[in-house]
């Protein structure tokens, strides 16, 4: 699997950056774009890097904020074939504490029947899953402060945004799972817990991803009814595989030292082979995570090109 950061907050060299995120993914013949940043910079950087956005098969949008979906219109003009996956509620009107609109505008003429609004997790290609259900197991790791939402087609009073529209990618790899998140408003520790419950204890991963066959434990059979488990026919994991990659914004840029350290320690408890930080993680807290993870951690600035 190849991943290229087309745009994020930092850049070195010939590309350009902005506050936002867009990641290009190639996996087993599929071309996937995860988020679009806030403008057409992802397109311009892709052209510089020799990546053809017109050939992208699927666009996955992590949540309805301008810095992740502001480039949607530019994408639709550049690509006429890709399905566009959002979670229902994505287009609800979102605002910051000053009342400024920070959401994604809906324009049906752009999508030409390509927009797919999800109510549940789905497998969009072989081994490539969108996970839409992120229960909050760790309430201390949520990032809703000073962010508000109004339900679609509603004149109701703004309410605190709990990011019910947030979703993430989970991709099956040899020996484990890659998790790709946008902003982790519902918490990166909660996202990983959701991934673990959706994949590791349940018969959901393919033969290449499981560690061993063995007898199915009773706990695993019971876990098969978990609401997060994707409806995918696959093999049972007798021994939980690791996260081959965890990549994205972890929303720690304005976190207190206490919270950032707690998240770092919780992540350190996971079996993470590579930890890719970017966007709203913040450079200072990337340094903190680097201290915890050493060579396993890297910063995925604009232009980063890795193969897992």
C-alpha cells in the first residue's frame, strides 16, 4: 500500500501547504483519496507529484469541516467517475464559537449521482473498510470544544457538535490493519478501540491478516454480534494482529500537557508498528509522541510518500 500526503499544514520544498489534510492511497489496484484539504492545493500538489486525480476510484471524506472537504468542488471538476463516501449528517451546518461557517456546502449538481451517504460501515473495495461507528469509550479523549452544528434543513438553535458524521478508513494488510483518520474529533484512542472491536475480536479479517486459525473462542463468537462489526465474510482472528499503521490528525495541537500525555501513553499500549502524525496533531505533540514511539513515529508532512 502506498500513501502520499497531498496537503497538510507543513511543507518542505516545491509543494505548497495549508491548514487541512488530503491523503492519496494506492492499494491492490484501487486509488483512493482521503479528504481534500480546504482548496485546490491537493490537486496542484498531485500534479507536481505526477498523481492523476482523474484516475481516483473513490473519495472518502472523514467529516464535514472545510479543512477536510473544502476541496470537494475542485475534486468533482477534476474527477468525473469516483464514488464519494460521506457519513449521513456530513452536510449539517457547522460553525465555530464566533459563528463562522466552517462546514461543507451541499451542491447536488456537482455529484451527478456519485454521492453515497452511509448509515453504517461498509467495505468499499476488497479489504478496504469505512468505519462509521465510533463509540466514546474514553470520554477524556474527545475534541468538541467551541464547535457547533445545526441539523440539515433546520433553523434550530446551534448545539454542541459531537461529530456524529466522523468516519475513518481501516485497510487490511499483511499481518495487521492500517487505520487512517482525519481529525479524530471523537478521539484517536476511541477510533482505535472501535477498530479493535470491529475487526480484531470478530471473524472479519481475511486469511492474510489473521495470525493463526485455531479454535474459535466463545468470547469471539459472542463478539460477532457487536454493532461495530462489518458485515464481511472472513476468517476468525485467534490472536489479535497489530495496527500496521495509524495515520492522521489526532487533534492534540491545543491539548493540555496532561491530556496529550494521557493519549500518548494510551497509544503506547497499542500494538502500533508505525505511527504517522500530521495536521491537528501539532508539532509539539508530535515531538511528545516521537519520544514515546521513537523510530516507529514519523511526521507525514505535505509530500510524504510511504509504502507499507
